C-alpha cells in the first residue's frame, strides 16, 4: 500500500498511539513488541 503516515507509539505506561494520515486497525503484541498499523483514511487516534 502507498500512504504517507507518521506513527508515534508508546506502550511503556499504558499505551499511546498517535497516527497521522489514516489509521484503521492497530494490533499490538506485548510479547513480540510488534505493532501493526493498517492505513486507509485520515484519522487521529489517541489512546
């Protein structure tokens, strides 16, 4: 997929994700420390 986006993730104190330029589904694996982000529409997510 082709999309320009900026993602800032911080899961040390609970979990904060700031995505710029589309964010649809976010999957986080605490054991693998893996974050999968699928982009599609302009959206800002905080939590």
